């Protein structure tokens, strides 16, 4: 509550922080904040089952954004960013990211971009795209989807950013 009342900058709310917001009724949050739930966490936020979230991911993301008063990045295949009645789909990523730790890397990437002054929607979209692209390149290079780890994303990130900055499509 103190952070919400005293800090006007962007904040990434992930994992246990999402649970804390639900348990203590901390919604709505400042507009510059972003929630980064997967469908199970989104279900807890909206008080519905994860399967209902998955049945209409756009609706769930938009509802959560309206209820929370901030940005929402619903993680999963074709992650969705919702804010202010609008949504967008991130067209990168695959099931290689469906494992422990990869969401933490994504939250850190979003936080890093926001700390550099990027606006919340743009920071979330950029980080989610790059995060997903790492998984897409992993598979394109012939690695098994099951073998990608959070530390692989962290280790390969500088090379991917250099290729993207240089205009590389893949």
C-alpha cells in the first residue's frame, strides 16, 4: 500500500506480488504499473478458473486491466497486453517458454526497459516480443523446445539485441 501511495513511476507486478494484491485488495493500481500473470494467476485476479481465462484470453486481459486500473500482460502462447480498453497480441514465442524462471526473465526485461524511461505499454510489448523471439530463434536453430532455460535466455539476450539493433529479421 505504501509503494502504491508514494511512488508514481512504473512497477512490474509478478508472481507473489500478484497474489498479495489479490489477498489485500490493493486494486486499482497506478496506471503506469503492469501486471504480468499467466492464466492461473489471472484466474485468481478475476476470481475465475484458468480454463475460463484460456477460453477468452482477450476478454480476461481487458477485464483484468479495467479492474486493476493498470496494464496487464497475460503471458502464454501469443501473449496479450491490455490497457485502457485496448489490447495487442505479441506474435513471437512458443512453448519453449512454458517453464519455471522464464517469466522472471520477462519481468526483469520489462523492468529494465521501464527503468530506462520507456512508456509502460511500449516497454511491455518490446520485452515480450524479444523474449518470445529468443524462444523462436532457439527452435529455428534446431534446439529442442524442452531444453530452453531461463539462463539460456539471459545468456543469449545480448547477441539477440545486437542482431535486432542491426536490422536482422532472424
